[in-house]
């Protein structure tokens, strides 16, 4: 048993009684109507509070490369980057895409974009040019900040992007020539800018644009504003329980909302030191990282935890992990075995946290001090009114144990303010005065939420949301493919993986060679995260009488479930 220190939140019940978001506003010294700039709060304010020389950021890359930054370094770097952007003519509210591996420039660039008052659009560096194109096109992105490793993908699509004015390559050391319209920027060589007036953004000024996948249509750009800081600060403080002397490690990539809300904004607005490891997964490397940096608070995801479980306990014993004091998880259902396992091997349970790109901050969670029921997401964060709505009527349900739609009363600070250029999709997220998450759950007699599944066809593979539509569209571009349907199939580690069913055009025959050819074709266009693990050729696909492909019939077979109502099935 670890020694128990009182948690930041104290008593959940007491907090529920007197909760107001003004608690966070007061702690941050913000009054309604004031300017609020996330980057200023994460850097300048922390320096003003006397923590300029405190370590803010420890970065580790391949081969043990290490870089360290103080809060003053963050302040200077974000000033320098913001001022460089300004010099290029980038203006407030224009979108600047960050397209990099998890190198320091990604984190510092994010702050620089916000400091300028422009909108940060982080995208996974694993994205292929097709995935990149739809997101840059939709956001009418002005600039992309990238590295030599990834710039070719941007070059390939540049002609299709009339709004894209600047490609900034941050690791140019004069080694490789850049092309016309590209500009090099080196943080190490740039003259540090001591004074930069952070943009006087207001609560509702746009800040971050994260793309998320739905079942239909292209990915949607989730619009966030600077006021989201209020939620992110307080949830990082109460759920992640971050304190001044913590060494925090959030394993998420900032291409995903977890990597920005809690991999940048949460910890740095609290003045907490965080560590980033930019190497591929290995249990030994991860434990080594915890041991070396004496990580105290660790925020990760179920797929990673399941991979650690698979790696076994011997490797745990090789390391001293006694610095850990609090663990949390997000992104997928946290299975009960993972909680029990972590309690056994680390002496600490993983605390679940449930939220979405759209919610911007944690909604339902197992707060420190709250009883853990392994397999349950536990209860709403104070200030969050969450309920279950009836699947048919969208009215709140009162019965326990019945499956309903998870819904949240709108109005928390980090809530999305819309989908980029897609008012219609945004409107569909609200019914009877509730925000619809699109997830299903049950609630037990103690008010604990138990995740059941998604209410749509979106695939959650290793915590990454994949739109079947996006994968199907790419498959259809192959000359041999007539139709396609993409569903999930079970997987021990990733919980679910992508599987594609394909019908072929007349004259084309299924073969292993063709399968390989299609795989190679789509690999260039999709991110590895969205790649099907399997392509199955089939003579026909199940369809409704109106011609819609019934993915759920295919999915049920993969999962060995009942197919349910197939009265609308056309070709039975
Ligand atoms: C932060 C994030 C959101 C979807 C969400 C749900 C699933 C997230 C979960 C969880 C079960 C949890 N999800 N946390 N499912 N238990 N603790 O993950 O954002 O990428 O938008 O995904 O992920 O289905 O609706 P995002």
C-alpha cells in the first residue's frame, strides 16, 4: 500500500454541493470578460508566479536523446515561434497545422500558434497524404509546420490546397534543399524573442481544431475555444490529481485530444513538470522511462495497459516503479482485469476517465478517493450533469441497469462550439436539451456508469476512432473494387481492429495477390491506425431494401453475436 496523501479534490460529495466553474476561474485569476489565452496561461503566467526556472518539459527520443525546458524556455520558445508566424503574415484565427512526430517543436509550436491567436490544428504524423488532404482542405489551413520526414506528404497534395500559403520545416539544418514556398525554421538557431504580447483572445475565441471520425461523411473538425482552459485546468487538478512536485507522463500523441487537453494544457496551466517519450511501444522502455524520471502520475490508455499485461510481470520486476502514486486511463473501455492487474503489479489501480474530442475535457471518471468498481467508468465530474436517454424517445431514463444513450447537459467550459463548416452535424448532437455523446451505457444503483458500446458504426481500435466510411472510400478508389463495407472484429490487445469486406468488379477474381495489391494501394492513403487487418472478398454484401449496406450484419458475424432485426435485408 502506498502512503495516502489527501487528494486535490477532497470530498466528491462536498464538491458536488457547492460546485461552480468559478472555482477554476478564481484560481487562474480570470474574471468573465477578461482576455484569456491558453498559451499565456501555460507559460507567462507560470513564470510570473515565480516558476520561471522550474523544469516544465523533459523530452526523450530515440537512443536516449534528451531535451529539457524550463517554464521560461517554454515562454521564450512560444514567443519566438509566434513572432516567426507573425512575420510570415499568419493572422489570428487562421489555421496552422502541426504535422510532426512527438518532438519538442510540436509542443512548443502548439503554444506558439495559440499565443499568436491562430488556431492549432494538430494531426497525427502517421497520416497518409489522403487523410491529410481532407483535413487541410476542410479547415482551409493556412500553414503546416512539419519536418523533413513528413514534408513529402504535404508536397504531394499542395496543389490541391489553394489556402495553404506556408510550409514550415522545423528541422532544416541546411542539409536538404527546400522547395519554393517552403521555409525553414530552427528554434535552436532563432534569436529568442523576449517580449511578445500574447494575442488578446477572449473566452469564445477559437483555439484548437481536432479532427474526429464519424460513421458517415468526412472527418469533422471539432472547434474548441480558449475558455476550454477552465475545464482542462480543473479536471487535470482533480482527476489527474496533479501537484507542484509531480512528474507527469501522458502517453498520448497531441494528434489526439488527450495529447493536447492533458498532454499540454492541463499540466502546464498548473505549472507541473511533464515528460514525453517519443519512441515506439515496448514494455521495457516504458518502465525504464518511469524509473528514470521518477514518474508520479501516469495517464495512459487501455490498449497500452493490455500490451503491458501481455509483456508479463517479470519485466515489471526489473524496474523500480515506486515513484508512481496515481494512474489514469482514457480512450476505450478499461476492462476490469486491467484494473485488478495494475493494482497487483503496481500497487495502484488505473482510474478510468471517459470523454471525447467534442467534450474537450473529462466527463465521467473515477476520481481519487472514489470507490473503484473495476469495469465501471464511475461518476460524472462535479459540474457535469450526465444521464442516460432512452434509445427511442431521447427522454432521460430512471431505471437502473437498462441500456441508454450517454448524454450531458450542455454548458461546461470545454464543450465543442461546433464542427468546422458543418452546422448540420453539430445540430444533430443535441436532443431535448442534451448533448448526445453517441455512446451507450447503463447506470447502477450507486449512480456508476458502465460503458456498453458506441451507438454508431465508428471503430475504436487501440483508442483511435476510425470511420468505416473513410476506409471504404479509399478501397473504392482501387480499380478492382466494386463495393466495400468496413466493420470491426475482436482483437485481444486493441480490443477491436478494422476488417474490410470487398466485392469485385466483373472480370476480377479474388486472389492473394489482389489482396496484397489492394492492401498496398490503401496503405499509401490511410494512416496505419486505420489500416484493415484483413480484407475478405465476398460475392455480395448484405443490404437494406433501400440499398444501404448493413454493416451491423457483417459485424455481428465477426463478433459471434445475434444478427438482430434483418427484416429490411434485401438479399436474404
Ligand atoms: C478522449 C477520447 C471518444 C470515444 C468515446 C467512447 C470512447 C473514450 C472511454 C471510452 C469507454 C472510456 N471512449 N474514453 N470508452 N471508456 N473511458 O478518447 O476522445 O478520440 O474523440 O474518442 O472513445 O466511444 O465516445 P475521442
